[in-house]
């Protein structure tokens, strides 16, 4: 009976606060990285808000994809 209670596969791993903070940081930083890249590309190509907006939407899509991927891993 003691061996049954010690099985690690029967218990779900708890989500640590640091793992959740890491997911939030990844979400925000991916959007920020794409926005900054779009800003500098706009400055270089002299196309005011075009690449900045494209960078925002691409960053948001990537952040949302990584968030869904992380949620599926934790099921």
C-alpha cells in the first residue's frame, strides 16, 4: 500500500509561480520584440506605421501560439 501512494505518475505536477511568470514574460517579450523590429524596419524603409503594426500582429500571433503550446504540454 505504501508503494501505491508514492507513484509520481498518479499525481499531476503543480504549476509553480515562476513557470507562470515565465509564460507571462514570454508573452510580453515576444510582442515587444516584434514591435521594436517593426519600428526599426519602418525607420529604415520610411514606411511609417506599416511594419510596426505588422510586427505587433505577428508578435501577438506568436505569443498566443506559444501560450497554447505551453497549455497543451501542461494538460
